[in-house]
């Protein structure tokens, strides 16, 4: 929770939290000045601490050198590696199934040949 996550763009996260915090401030100001929108600003209050958290995470994210392209590239490489590993596992499973089928066919042929020898 307090370390940057691979594949997350903290620039976007901070911007989203900042927009919601600004909405909160605008609604609060409207309530204080004109007595309109009473209480609506309370809905957006949780975004203020989230903004602080997002700024903290973004600072660490930048310090680690994970700019947008690097994080996305690492995420895509990890995803591609996972796909390759799944494909390899499926290929091994199908090879094993094919080998079992071949062994069964060979055993069947041997039985037929033995049965043919007995009838001769």
C-alpha cells in the first residue's frame, strides 16, 4: 500500500484525486458563500487524504524511475511472459497426450500382431 505498484500511472491517479478535491473545495465555497449545495461537499472530502497519498506514491514512483513508458513496458513484458508460460504448459500437455495416444496405438498394434501369430 505504501510502495508503487507496477503498471499504475500515478500521474493519472494524482490528477483524478486533485479534480475531486477541487470539486470538494468548490462545493464547500459555494455552501459557505451562497448557502447553496448544503452538504454535497462532504461526499468529496475523502479525496483530500487520497490526494496526499497519491502525491506521496507519485514521488516514490518518480524516484524509482518508473515513468509511464517504463511501467507500461514492464507490465506488458510480464504479461507476455505469463502468456508464453501458459502456452508452453499447454504445449507440453498436448505433447504428453499425443505421446500417450501413440503408446496406446503401438500397444494395440503389438496385440494385433501377437493375435495374428497365435492364429497362424
